[in-house]
C-alpha cells in the first residue's frame, strides 16, 4: 500500500429491522467498486457484537478517484436507498498514513 493514498473509514448503522436490507445494499457496492480505476482496497465489515453496525474500509489512489466513485451508478443507486435503511447519517472520515 502506498503511503500517499487516501484512506476512508465509513461507518453505517442500520435502522431496527433493516439489517438485512442494508447489508444487501452495502454488499452490492463491493465488487463494482473494487473494479473502479483508483480503488486499491474496499472491504465491508459487520460488527460481531452489534449486527446493525457496518464499516467500510477503503483505500484510493487519490481524492480524484474517490470523487469518481461518488459519480458511479452503483454508488448513486445505493445512496438513494440509504435514508430508509440507516439509523443516522453515515460517519465518513478521510485519512492519510502518518507512520
């Protein structure tokens, strides 16, 4: 992994009774996103102790690659579905490697 890449951690919490639907939507992002230019890593995690808690761990070559991701059909389609499935706004944070 390159040191100058962009790392993104996105946490998403499902509404009560919407875990399977949210899992389906988030899972549908994984394969097409991994095929995008500039995507170096894209993983979906689900909390063992709280199945409503999902985390996406991403690595992108650049901010430009991430911005291109936001313009893809699969991302836009997922974004439309999220408001009915999530308990709160997703917590999305961008990081760079410091050591």
